C-alpha cells in the first residue's frame, strides 16, 4: 500500500471546482489554495456550543480568529484546500456550513420583539421559518432576505431582495381625542393632519407607532404587522427595495408573498440578474400583480 505524502503539493483547483466550493460555503481567498469558510447563522443566533466549535476549528484549521460578516455569518479564514474534508467531519452535527452562489442566502434578523423593547414582530421565529422554507433554493442570482423588528430598521430591510419590517397600523378614535396635536407634531413622516377636529393619516405613514405611543388620551390604538419591500440591493449598485403591498397583519400573508416573489424571480429572471434589476427591466407592476394575487387567495 502506497502511503500518502502529506508534504506533497496540493493541485490548484479548476475554476469549476472553485465554483463548487464557493457554492458550498468556501470563499476563495487571494492566497492560492486557501478559503474563508462561511458558517450558517440564521437570524444572528449562535449557540454557545457552536461558538466553542467555531473557535476550535479556527485554531486547528485557520489562524486562530474568526470574521463576522455584514450579514451575521461567521467566517473562518485561511482554511487550506487540503483540510476541507477533515474540517467538515469536525463540524458535523454542531454547525452547518453556509452556501453561496445563485440561491437563497442565510436569513438575517435583529432580536425583535422577544428581546428588544422596540420590537413589533418575533423576528427570530420568522427567520427560522423562512430558513426552513427557502434557504439554499436555486434561483437566477443570489437572493437575500432580511427581517427587522421595527421602524429603527437595524437590519436595513430595504437593502434586501425581500425585506420584512415590523410596524404598527395606527387607528384614531375621535371620541377619546382632546385634539392636543401631540401626534401631529411627533409624526416623523409628517403625514398626520389635524383639521376641524379630525385627524387624517396620509399615504406616507411609516407605521412607526409614534402616534400610538405618545397620545396622552389613548385616542390612538395600533395593530402590529409587517411592511415588505422587494428588489433591494446594496453593493456595487445601491437600490432600496420597493413597497409593492399594503401593510400586512396576517403572518401567513408574509409567506404567501415570499412564495410569490421567489416563483416570480425563478420564472422571469435571467442568470446573473438580481431581482432589483429584473424589476427595472420588466417593471415592478408585474411583480405587484403577482403578489396581490397571492395575498388575495
């Protein structure tokens, strides 16, 4: 039996092999035959056991440190090509390796209503369900989903192909109002008007809930729900996502919209074309029609 020479040079991977490695979470570095391994982190949540294992892997196969990406993933740089198979075995059962390429990427989320005093929706539960349904689905280009709990927008929802933001749908009750105008003054969108003892909410409402929070007479009430945006990009080309649906109160409608936009992208997108560029090419109204049809079922 011929023994394997551990010191033998490792063949440089072909472009096809590099593409396959990138697809499976190994980002090629500028240093030949070294990769930055991206671990799967859903909604920014990592267990203590996963942190310990990530640290151990970084010590054993990297250079003793990890990098936290802008999308909440953990990367371990300087993984040698020759160590990838052994590394996968060490990670098995503790934490998954992420993926790259033309597919649904890791779902990002802030801590939301479970932790944050400002949170309006359970972002962690939503991110977990989005991950189970869509993570890794093949599409014409990468597809990013970000979930943020409130109008503070910590996860920058509009930078994602599908952005989901928690909000408050306000309702005014005239019989409780003393017409002090506090809500009109605090409204950040300047979309509330007080005329002849009547307050009107304009189309520019951001669903921030400030009117509900400040009213001394409890004349404002609100229901928590979801504000969705579509086609956002951030990088070489910056483009905020478009609001194509009204405020959603039903969590199930969020998934109906997600199903619809992914199906629309798969059917109409060209290889290498982000959703935002697709909408610029064929018009956002076509997606709006598909989304409305999905919600109305």
